[in-house]
C-alpha cells in the first residue's frame, strides 16, 4: 500500500532529505531571509522508526546509514539533494492540483502519495512520514556548534510554508477568554447575538461598543492555561486578555501591531518612565514557550520539547534554522511573523453573550498563526 500524507507530513520528509543534501543548516533572520555567514554543519540526523533507531551520518560527501549500531549502507549526499528537489516539486504539483480543483469547485485532496520519494525512503530504511517523537520535536539533528565547539543533539519543530501558514498556538475551548459585559440591556443582547455576518464575532464586539456597552477582562476559561501563563509571567493572563480584545475590536491582527498598541495604551499601568517594553518582552516569552512545548491543556513545567528551535520550510523550498542558541533572533522571528486568527465559534463555544449568576459574559478565543 502506498504511503500517503498531507503537505505538512511530506514536508517533514522533504526536510530530512534537504538537510542531509545541504549538509548544513543556515540560520534565518526575522525577515525570513538566510544569514549566509551563520550556519551549523550537520553531523547526523536521528530517526526512530517502528523497526529500530536509525542514524544518517554525513561523512565526506557520503551519508552513512546505521541501525542500532550496525552499518546498513552509504549513499552520496547528492542523491539526497536530488530527491529533496523531486519531493519539493511533487508537493508543489499537489498544491497546484488542489488549486485547480477549487476553481472547478471540486473537493481538494487532503493527502497524496509520492511514489518516487517513497521508493527512496524504503531504500534508506525510512518507513514512515513522521518519526516517533515528542509533541513538538519533528526531527532530531546533531550539529557542530562553532561558538561552543560542541556537537549537541537537538530536537527541532518543523514549520512549513508550503500549502499555507502553519499554526503556532492552536485554538480550543481551553483558549477561550472571558469578558464581563456591562451597561447593556437584554433587548440589545438579543440584537447582538443575532448578528450573523461573515465576521460576526468582530461585528458583535463592535456592536457592543456602538451601543455603549463595556467589555472588561474577567479570566481565562481554563485554569491549566491560566496557571501555565502565570508560570511564565504573573500578568500574562491579563495581557492575553488585552491582546484578544484588541484583535476582535480593531483591524489589527499581527501580534507585533497589537502589542505595539497595547504598549502605548499601557492598560496594566506599568512604570513607563524609562520606556521599558514590558508587554513586548512578556509576549515574546509566551510565544517562545508556546512554540517549544507549552499547550493550554497540559501543565507546563518550562521544559522544552523542541530543544533546538524551529526549522522553517519556505515556500520556495529553502530551509532556515531558528536556533535557540540565537534566542534573540528566534524570539523576534516569532514576534514579527505571527498573527491572531479566528477559529470556529460553534466548535469552541465563543462569540455569544450569555448570563451566569446574573452577570453577562462574552467569550472570545485565542488562536495564533504564522503570517506566511
């Protein structure tokens, strides 16, 4: 039976082939451009398959493939580079095919096969599209770090621009943010809840304000998510509340734009005498933890799953590394290249005013996606 997968899954195999074919990882900047002078030579890539642990070791233009300490075969690096190019083209062909189907109002294919890549995968003992790993680690690579002259084993999360922007922080009922609604009548509440436009949540928030209603942050709906944020910074729940409200009440969606507006307004009353960027700093810490392991439904200990950082597959196939060793660049990349997005209100239970113990509330929702 042919191996099938979605764009993200095939992007993981492409990343494996591309990394081995390039023999190094180039660092990227906040503008998603390669930093030519900053790169990390690859020593080997590690994969755990159902039938054992495999090492893909780069040695003098060869890739040596070992399993559980035993050498299986060696292949020229150029073969991995060529297969990476072929795989990228196959992914792009699938994307174009789906675009054509959408134009014809036909249902696009969520998964697809790449027979030639699958044949090569079998040859190199790679039996699955996704290696067995922790939640945030998609590929494990041993690099040579020039700065420390060490060879750390690092887990990277792969984010692919092929086929559309990836999600940094997934929506759920656990990411709902609750606001008290005041200064509004029951008749007006019924009017607001009946708004059913394409951007109904935004329009409902705007209608509340138009009618003189007031929305004030109450709490995050999920206690685990709340405490995860408090662990990072005690005021993060309030800052997230401000960000989500700003997203649904203005035309701003980029994280950087929203935080810039909040810095100016300073709703939490920080001492800005010396122009400290309190909100920017705290939000960057949140984005970093979200990128490397923190999810709203599980208790966060601060221990990263993706110990290396991110590998970004650009839409032209270029592979960029955002390494935790270059933490400032990594944080700025996340900050500059993410936006808030609207998830399904019916699925996650937000967007309508409701009453509880005589108090009116409105749930909004946090979802963060890469811009491109």
